[in-house]
C-alpha cells in the first residue's frame, strides 16, 4: 500500500510516541492537581467568570457540558464551555483549565492575530480533514488512484500542518494569559501558580504532539512524491 510503505513507521512513530507521552503526561498531571485546592477556594466557573468580568467580558456566558476535558471556548457563540468536573471543581486543575478557556476569550477580545487566523482556517481545515479520511480509504482500495492524487494529498496535509502550526501560539498564549490573570486577581497564590503552570504546560504538550504528527505525515507524502518522480 503506497501510503503504508516500508518507511511509514519511520514517519508515524515519532508522532505516536510524543502523542502517547503527551496524553499520559496530561492525564497524570491533571489527576495529581485534581486533589489540590487553591487558596482562594473558587470553582473553575467562578475563576473564569472573574477573569471575564475583569476584562469587561461579563456578557460571555460560562456553560457546563458533559464529558472529560471537553472544555473549550466557542468564538462564534462567544461562550465558554467547561466540563462538569472543571465547572464545579475547586482544584488547581479545574481552575487552570477554566482560566485557559477564558484566556481564549481575552484573545478574541484583543483580536489576537493567531486566533483570528485559526478561526479563518477552521472551515478549510474541516474540509481537509474529511478529504484526508477519504484519501486514506482510497489508498486501501485503489492504490493507483492515491498514487496519481499524491499532489492533492500533499496539499491537504499542508493545510492540516498550517492549522496545527497556528494553533501552537494560540494555546501557549492562552495559558500565559490564564496564569497571569489568576495571579493578578488573587485567584491563586504564587505557590498555587506552580501547580497551575504544570497543568497548563501538560495540556499544551498535546498540541505539540498533534503538530509533529501532521508534519511527519506531510514529510512522508513529499518523500513518496519525490520517489515517484525518479
């Protein structure tokens, strides 16, 4: 199979290993600080609301959603969605995750360029993700077609790499804003800040893993294309 040639593991393994490490790191760090409360005693929802109110974003709603670590900021609805354990939780993990999502709202308010670019890329990235799935299926049942469509595959992969590349500064900046606001508003102490930083850094590592995976896939496709031309 063309896409699953003898070099596939060479390009696939780095992303897989970093991804596994990132997930294990996030899970372990999140669980570790899930039992550590902050000195302020606020919940994740209260921390997010305080950050939003301080920035003049009191109209941005904070909603509870189900699932584990399903927390996100929806720029279209201009609302935060926090998983139940982080919405009600008073741990450093809950406060850190909630504050990071509030950080995205602050980015939106400030028209933070990388966030604006990521928002613009969402439709084309969604299309590219679906197209990539179909290309992989076709690689199984029609290898010759995939071989001819390698240029299309590279273009799709390039879009996915660009999206992940733009996502990195967005996530790291949101984490920076989160910790800065938590400390400035007295929602966590300097000692608490160490734990919050570890939670936020572990979460950001998952985006690094996604970037590596996307990049290695692109490099593999380029190698295949170069081999075809020789």
